[in-house]
C-alpha cells in the first residue's frame, strides 16, 4: 500500500458553511476525513461570569442572546428556573402565551436550520423559502414586545405586557397556511434523489453512542430515542396539548431532517391548540416584593410603586438554595442550574447548552466520510455558536 | 491612485475622481462575515425583503480577496480577534469597515474579560451602527452613510492607507 | 474571399485588446500595498498549516482529466447546436457518432471504477 | 423512582463516610459524595438496574471562595428509562501545594469529556485520567481561570490580553 501523506486543513472560524465561528482542524487522506478535531471558543463571551454581576431580571436579555435562533426558549428556561427557586407559578394566560412563544421560536429555529442545511448540501432554493417564513414570524415577534429576533418578552413570573390586539389574527393566519409551506419544503427535498444520496447513510450516530455522548433533541430522536422533555417532564402547561413526538431510527442526516420537518408540523398543531385555549386573566403572578407589580398599578397604588422601586434598585432576593430546570429547546435539553445565596445576584448560573453537547459527536460521526459529507454532518447537528461557546 | 503622478496636478481631476468614487460606491461587495446575532439581521437584509442587491451589494463572497466591505456583525471575542485582523489585512484596498451592532461598536452588553470592547481599538471603522441587533433598516442606513462618505473621498490624491497592528 | 473572414479577425482583435488593456491598466494605475500578511495564503483567518505545495492524491488528477475530456466534447456540441437547423440528417448522424464514441469511453471509465473515489 | 428512594438506595449502597451530606430544595435532593469515591458512585448510578442513570446532563463546578473546601463539582444525571433526575456533588479543595483535582468520569459517561475540559479551564480543577486535557473555550495563551470568584469579571491586560503576545511586540 503506497504511503499517503495526510493533508491538514483548517475548516476555520471564517468559513461559509460553519454556521458561525466554529473551527475544526481536519486531517484528510485525499478526500476522506481521517480525523476532525473541533476548536471552540471563538465566540466565548463570558456569559456565566457576566450573569454573576447582574440582578435576576437583568439576566434575561443575556440569556436570550445565548441562543439567538430560539431566543424565547432561552428566556423561558431562565424564568422557569427562577420561578422554581421562588416557588412561584405563572398565571394560566401567561403559561399559554409562553408555550406560543416557545413553539414559534422552535419553528423559527428549525426553518433557519433547514435553509442553511439545504444550502450546505447544495440546494439553493430552500434558503429563500425559509427566509420568507422567518420574516412572517419576525412580524409576529415584533407584535409581542418590539424585538424582531430576540423579543425579550418573558419576565420572571409571567410576561412584560399583554398580547397586541392584532397578534391572535396574524398568528391564526400564519398557522393556516404554514402547513402548505412545509409541504413546499418537502416537495423540494424529501423525495429529491440528489438530497437522499447526499444524506442517507451519512453521519451515523447509533442509539448507544447518542446516549453515551449526551445527544438530546432532534439528534437523539433521529437515533431512535423516544425522549421529549415536553412529554416526559411537562412544564408551563405542556401536558394539556396533544402532539406526537417524531422519532426516526435511521441515525443519519436524512432522519434528522425528517425529525425536524415533522417537529415543525407538530409545533404548528400546538400553536393552533394554544389559540383555541387562550384564557383571559392576568399576565404576571402577583407576589409583592418578589415579582414586579403590573404596570398600571404603579401609577395608582403606593405600595406597588414602592415594590417596583425596591425591585429595580435592590433587585430580587430569593431564598438560599439551588435548582436545576430544563426544557426542550429546538436543539435539545436546555437546562439552567441556578444557585442563589440570598443576594440580589445569582451566585452561580450553569447553562446546559444542548448544541455544545451535541457537537461532541461530530468527531465520531465524521470518521472516514468524505470532506463534503463532513459539511453535511456539521450542519445536521444544528449548532448555534453563541450557545456552544456561551 | 497611481495616475496623478503622471498628471502632476496640471489637470484638475474632479470628474475622474467622481467617476472612481461612484463606481466604487455602487458595486461595493460585502464580506460574508457573520459573528453572532447581528449576522442573522445582516442575512435578513441581504435577502429579498430588505434586498441589499439594489445597492449593488448582493455578492457576499466568503473570501476576503473578493470583498471591499467588512461588516463586523456580532461580538468580537478575544480569541477571534487575530482572525478578524488577519482577514482585514488580506482584503484588497480600497476597503471599508462597518461596526454593526452594540457588541462591535463598544463591546455592548458583554463588558467582561472575553470580549474586545469595541472593534475600533484594532480596526479603522468607517460607520458605526447601534442596536442589538440593529434592524435591517438601520444597517441599510449605515450603508447609505458609507456610500455618502465614499463619494466625498479624495481617492485620487493618494489618501494614507490606515496601518493596523498586523496579526501576522 | 478575404472579407468573409474579416469579422472573425475583428472579434479576435477586440477581445485580445480588452484582455490586455485590463491587465495593463490594473498594473499601471492600481495602487500597491503588499504586506506580508496580505500575501500569505488565506486559510479561514488562521495560520496556514503546512505548505500548499504538497503531493496530492493521484485520484484528483484522474477526475480532472475526465472532466476535461467531457468538457471538450461539450464545446464541440455548441457550434453544432447553433446551426442545427441548416444541417440536415447528415449533421445529426455525424454528431450522434461523435457522442456515441465518447459514450463508449464513459462506460469504460465507469466500469473501471475511475468515477468512484476508493 | 422518587428522589427520596434514589437517595435511600445510594445511602444503603455506600457507607456514611462516602455519602457525606444530603440536602433538599424545592423537591430536588442532592447528595454530597466523598471526592475519592466519585467514579465508583457514578458507576453505581449508571449500572444499577433500578437507577439506570445512563444520561449525564452536565458536569459543572461552583467556586465557594471564602469557604474552605473551595470547589464543588456538580454532576447532574438523568435516566432515560426511568425518567427521573438526580444531582450529586463532590467537594474539592485547593491547597498551596496541591491544586484542586478529582477523578474524571469520562470512562463512565463519554459525554463528560468536553464538560470537564471546560470546567478545568474555567476553575483550574484538573481531572485525573482525562483522555484529552487541552483548553477548550479560552485562548491558548491565557493562564487565568475566569469563573473563579476572586477573578474580576472585567479581566486585566496581563491575564486576558486582547492579542496573543507574539503579535503585540
């Protein structure tokens, strides 16, 4: 066998198909990948250290920027963690709107994944289809609290303000035609022979490897693990909605695609149910001295003004203790482990980022594949670098 | 440019300069350089709804050799800084830099050990765009300001090329 | 006789002139600022690992050769397709023979496994 | 299984000097384990048929700076079969001569690889027996451990310089 020199290549931080500033040093033997060692940290922003100097309610925008694709699920997990620490429960209406925001951001994130993944595999059109849908969802996010990408709409104990009046009609219009849009994507990709050749049997992650390497979310469900935190440990009223969890046993890039497309349909089903169920009522729990009083009460009642003032100046003083709460983010099990020492600032916030853990299996999945398949595998993991590097 | 050495100021070159500036302004190719959340708003600006192609900027090449404008969109972390400087150096003159978003302008909400507190500490920035992330309209407004700035440049009188600490 | 070839000569001269003009103008008029970092090979913003002048696997050349062969075939198809309506059956059969010959080459290459990477 | 049953099962399986403390907050029980026995306890958690903790959510650390056993290494585990969660901790101290160190659990859960590398560089705890103890998130030329309580959030130019040293001169 002639001895072949292996070529080392930088799939560097500035690369069109690394979905941000991810770097992998790839050892190539001709066109076959011998070994891909990831180098992370190019977007490390010191999130956990910065949280230790912020008040509890100031951490929410920071948490949302941790995963700018599904921003609302980040603020949801942080708010649920602090509420569990305080022993507070958000009112019924706030819980339903939170589910609405979480499912919208799941569709939001899966859309961007599908567009860029198809672009990496060579199909150019899905990218423009999905950006059209994302603009519609961004219009919806604008209606909630003004932000297009990161609405920053959730607060500890509920929401910051009630829904805009045009929101429900526009959401109903969106859910009406969204199913046809997903059919359009399926027409483009699912039965496309080139796409199937490029993705079937590529990037195999067996069920045992997936569990051992801590893969969660669509990565795990594509390897046959029937586990969705919305079903196994329901939070924020998820037990009241009926939706099914798509599970594939193909363990490859194609089954991850199928799982995510099916999840978009299920998220739409949940959105329709939230629209039917939307109860009236307050949008924030009322616990004086701990949760911000409603906006209109501040102008009329004296104690609300004092509570508001004390909360803003001195911040929230939760009981001493530690809590771990996790939710099903678009990428997997997103957890926040919060320790409080009674002071106004979190003593320690450990952020369990699913993209960071799913990325560990890149080395094992990409051994012996073609270099072009390495790009397809990397995009099938659906990494968001702000979450990977925190 | 090199030509005015031959003209040695006998002929006034405004019209030629206007032509040079106008051609540079109307086909300024941005570098596809997304760091963090602002990159998503930059992508939304490139694509059909906000459409940067009307300003001649639809070609967002990843390689610095084909780019004239570097939009630093997102947080410049200290580990990424050498790469940013390297890419800026490898772009061909004339080149411009837009600091998009609060993180690129001043470090934004990440005032800590890991983030460069403003990319203008290391790069000559032409236009700063506030916002976290700035709306696509804000990015387009920043680009139009840059176009106005390019039109006013004396590109034919050999303006000094800004030197940066090379990341070589 | 000569003037029927004149247009081809004009096209050739104009294209040659434009090509040379662009190169000359950009070398004379453009401004040079070569810094060592700028001349370094671009590798995603990192220091290039190893040199680019390395021995490559021979399979790359095989695929390169195959591409050139079938690309030339395509180039011959263009002028033929341009005046397709003037060439009666003879032109069609002639080109069919040409394509068939290359089809035999393609089948041979396919069976020998040159298209597969391993 | 409920949190209390898991905790009883652990207490019966290991002697009291291994299971040092049991605390509970908002329905979540967490057990402090002796630092030397951490790999044994993790193996027990994973292989015991009733517990079956086959999924490790994360390995983290907490710096309790003024207190003497300075670091707490936290293991949050989850069982896919039994659908229950549990958290165990190990107290790790840092003295002048010996830096904080604890056994690595990569052999038990391979996913702990990156978690431990990140905790090692952020807190300065080294994990014995870790297959690949390189830096993960911080630049190579930094020596500081940022998540320690005595390290200021703004960093300083010696420990966290903007550019690698080779470039600055």
